[in-house]
């Protein structure tokens, strides 16, 4: 996999990180730990796709 494809995957996961982080923050009663867990899981998923 070339570098441009890896960067594209990271950008693809960046949008849900920003938008989804706000949604998770609002749904879980203004809870930052819930947002950190969501971001961590998203980061792990992106890492799996980039490492292939």
C-alpha cells in the first residue's frame, strides 16, 4: 500500500473522530472518558487498516 493511500485512510477516519467525538460527548452526558474510549477504538481500527 502506497503512502497516499495510507494518508487517505487516516483522513477517512479523521472525520468520524471529530464529528463522532462530539456526538459521543453529548450522548454520554458530557463525559470525556467516553470520548477517549471512542477515540482509542477508532485509532486502533485505523491502525489495523494502515498496517495492512
